[in-house]
C-alpha cells in the first residue's frame, strides 16, 4: 500500500469489508506511513509534558530530547510543585480512585470544593465535574437537547460537541461569521423549543477567539441560549485567565460555560458551569456523569491547587503571553501563514497534506515536536503544522524552533 495516496477519511468505511477486514487494510496504511517517517501519532514520551521532552523515535527506537510544541499544558501546571503536592496529599488521603459514580457514593468533599471553586472562577452559580472534557460536552448536550430542539454550531466546534448533538437538530454557521449565525437563528426562530448556540472560546486548530460578545447579543435577541467551550481559553485569555467571557467582559452572561481540566489546568476531566437548577438536572440526566465513576482524588486535589496557582501566580500567564507575542512576530516575519491565530495555538498553514507530513518528519529529525493536521480534520487546502506554546518555553527554545521552522520551510519551499 502506498500511504501517500490515502487519508484517514478513506478508512472510515471500506465497502465489502467487515470490521476486521477494515482494520487489516488500515494496518497496511499505518505500516507504510510509519516506514516513510510519517507516523507522527502516539509518539511515546518518557518524562511527560514540559518545554522539552524525551521522546522515543518511532523509526529508530532511540530516545531523543525534543523541544515540545504540541502540548495543551499552557502554564506547565502538570509539573508545578503545588499541583503535585496537592495531588499527592489527596491520593494519600482518599486513595487512588473515588470508588463509585458521583450519585451513589463517589462524591468526595474535594469534589464539592472543586465544583465551587471552578463555578466561582467562571462567574457562575454552580458547576458539575466530569472525568473528561469530551464526556462533559457530549453528555451535557445529549441530556439537554432532543428532536424538538436545535443546536446552532460554529462549523469548527470540537468533535465532542458534534457528537453531543446526535439526538437533536443541528444547523451550522460559517466560522465566526455573524451574518451566517444570524441567518441560522432566523431559520430556527419559531421552529424549535430550545435553541442553543454552541461555540469554542478559542478554536483548537486555529487559535482564534470566538466573537463571543456579538454571539451572545445575537443569540439572546433571537431567544437562543449560548454555550461556550473554554478548553483552550481557560488560564490563557482574560485579564485573570478566566477565559473568553472575561476577555469580553461577559462574566455571568453566558448561559453555559463548558471546559476541560486537561489543558492549562494540567490534569484531566471536564466541567460545566451554569445555574444551580441546570447543574442539578445534569446530575440526573447526563449519562456520562451519572453512569461514570467520579474523578480521581489525585486529579481533583491537583486541580484545586491549579486554580489557586492561576489566581496567585499571574506571572505564568504573563510569560506565556511574552512567548506568544515573540513567536507570532517571528513566525510571521519568516513568511508563514498563521491564519487568524491570536492565542497560544499557531497553525502554520501549508495547504498540502503530503508536504505537511514531510515537514513534520523533518522537524522531528531536527528535534522539534509539532503535529500535522490534515484532511479530514481540516480541508486539504488548509493542511497545516500545529504548534502550541507554554510559559516554560525559554527564548532559546523559541529561537531554536524558529530556526528549525525556517530551515524546513525553505527546504519545502513554503516560505
Ligand atoms: C475544544 C475542545 N473541547 C473539548 C476537548 C476535550 O477535552 P478532554 O481532552 O478533556 O476530553 C478538547 C480536547 O481534547 C478540545 O480541544
């Protein structure tokens, strides 16, 4: 099999193959891709997230120290002494697991403390915790929306939102385009019971920010609610790192604030912050909450400390923004197209999936860990390398990464 002739989309379904046949054919594709040095997925780390990371080379099996620019650990809280100490203390006090689902014995006092802390941080009345951000988006939407309702989604929302809308009607609007949103709202106006506009605060593949001020105004004018997924915004944007509502001065005005604990907050899990009544409804009707064991004590303890760190160590966010501004200035002056990126995520738009894979291979060889994003995740003409920055990247890390990207960009004639 010549893997360069295919994309992941070709294996979603293979006519005349049952699941095992499909898996065998897909294995041929991944093996050829690995041989070509294009196996950039599931590269194995020996020391976890940090500005550099020890990575096993998928081709040679050797361990290389690489500059790591693919993490969502924006503030490096995965290894902050306070998050580690608090996680360790919770592990020792409560054990390695919560032991049960939250409604039937799994709720610990630290879960309540984290719920209250994240609700306050997000300017909402109450919050509910989940064991993943995917589960919180998906489980909440499935609990809220039925065939009588409609979800009005930005075209680029996260997969967890799309999967959560499988039981309801869906209308898409063009990415961050207010005319398109208004058309969708008009169309939905008298047709559905609950109308819910769902957007990401910061878009995960593009690093741009939702026009949340206009979105909230428009949605409310048409009788729709707004849900914002703060996965890549929490800890990064807003004067105090409280995310997109804070960035636009809208705290307390967004109906449902969703988020994950797995990115800037440095652990794992998800949350929904909203009003008390809706949180209580989700306790009983959100299946990924009700039928899933409560978050681990260690993650919960670490997350309480992570929120304290965000509040008391603003210098981490300031350093992240220094890095973002420095990198943006230099990467654009090299001639790369970064679209509308404004946060810690940088797409380097190349527009050719094969070139992206080859560039990623060369970056890997030169010691820079970045990710390829290709069709079907984005249209082929928007294939890109995706880079994300952290506060712990030093000027030397950034300069070396820029040097590698300049070298590779010239080699493949994209700058
Ligand atoms: C925008 C967005 N929402 C939700 C999620 C899911 O979060 P989690 O990784 O905690 O499941 C992710 C990423 O993984 C994301 O990028």
